[in-house]
C-alpha cells in the first residue's frame, strides 16, 4: 500500500470515529501517523536526486513572499508588474512550470517575490507539482493567495484546505511548545500550565516515536508535516485579481473580508495599497545609521523585524560589533528625547537613527 492510500485510509478512519474522551487516544495516534505520512509526501524523492531542473531558489533579500493560487489567476502578470523580472503570461493554463523569483524594492527593503506554478485540488497529496509548490510556500514569510474575483469563494476555501493539510496554519498564534529530541529511551513530560485538552498519557502515546519534551496547553491539532509541535504559522493575504470584471457591489464585499485586498493587474488598480499591506504583514522596520560628527545615512537602511533591539541591529552591521559595544545614541520615536543613550536591550522603531559607540 502506497503513502497516498495509507493517508486516505487514516482520513476515513478519523472521519468515522466519534470524538469523545474514550476515543481521544486513538485519534491522537491517527493524527501522529497522518503527520508522518504527509511529511514523507513533501520530502524529495531520493531516486530523483540530481535529475531535471531545480524548483526552489535560494532565499535572498530581507523577506520572502510566495504567490500561490490556481492556474490563470494572474500570478505571472503580478510578478512582472511588481518587479523587473519578466514572467511569461498567456491566456492558457499552466503557463508557469517552475519557480520564478523577482525582487520588490520598497521602503529600502528588498522583498523576494516567488511566482509559483498554479496548483490544482489535491496538491497536498502530490497532484500536479503541488508538493513542490507547497514546500516552497512553507519557506516564505508571507503567502499571497492569488484568487480570481470572477470565480466566487470556492478558490479561497480550496487553497486554505490544501495549506492546512500540510501544516501551514493560517492566521493562528504559534503554539507555545518546547521540544527536545532525546538520545535514548523513554519520554520526559513537563507541563508548565494546566492542561485542559490532553493528558500525559495521550502525549506519551503520540510522542512515542518522536522522543521529545513537550509543554503547553496544546494537543495533536498542532501537528505539522515536518514534526509535532512546530507548524509553519503563516499570515496569508488573499488578493482578488480581475476586479475590473465584476460589479462595484461585489468589489466592496470582497474588500471588506478579513486579510483581503482587491486589485486589477490588467488596469494596474490598487497595487500601491497591496504593497502597504504586504509591508505590515512582513512587520519590517527600517533603521538608519549615523557616524560621529556626520549626518545620518538615509540612502542605505538596515532592515530588521519589528520589535528588534539594538543588539539585533549590531549583528546586522557586523557580527563582532555586539561584543565591542559600549553604548548607543538613538534618535527617533523609540526614545523619550533625542538623542538618548541606550543599551543593547533597547527596542528600535521604524526609521530610528542609531550611532553605536564601541569600547
């Protein structure tokens, strides 16, 4: 029996099993097996190693954004409009057959944009190039689900189902789980909070094959395709393209949906607003540097994540700067007055200016 058949059998058994306290142990074990088989689906075939053209591209820039969607929704046109990369676009389906990267230059940041081939229903089970597309989506910081505004809501539901089935949790808080592989026998279980949806026995049954430490009020719904307790939590932005072909009432309805942006690649409508939303989803921050006795350098910003400290900025400037750090002077909204003398733990904000003084 192949992996797909095993997955189908487990899904059928889960569907016909009543969910109650008496069956929660059995369902937990089924979820564990299901996660392992789905992980095997996403792993590249060893026999095919070294053959054909590579699919994934090297991660570069300050952040990575993946375009995922069904064929002929406008992904290639969007890439060509937002970057200097030309991606082939045509009126027929499956124009793009591999991963095509581009770079968006916005607010001093270089955002890598990936145009992925269109997927079909059942991509998570390996149909089409679904395994490769979803595997690349897992490596991105934000997933843009490109949808055709003329085809209703069915596309969004199908895409979310495919991503959820391989452990990409959409708009959910990452579970507070700490795990540590053990070299030899047995499982240690430490609970830091009161558990309401699982017990030590259930956790030991599920983790028998993994030999890891586990804590938190979390349970087997947090399985990922790679390992238990570490789902790829992504913030998706649903982009409805071709809004110039629908009524204004429908455009207004789609625009009011959560995490949704309406655009038209054909008429170049609302692309600037999409970039602003993408910047918020990526939570990037621009920090400018200043040398003693000179004006700040506003031509070359350091890009860090929101909530980054002075220590993070030092590491971005040079890997040895933090060890030689004495203090820093900061100008901007993160300070009570400018300049303010701060230490390594000071949290930076967007467009702050920093001058680092070494020992």
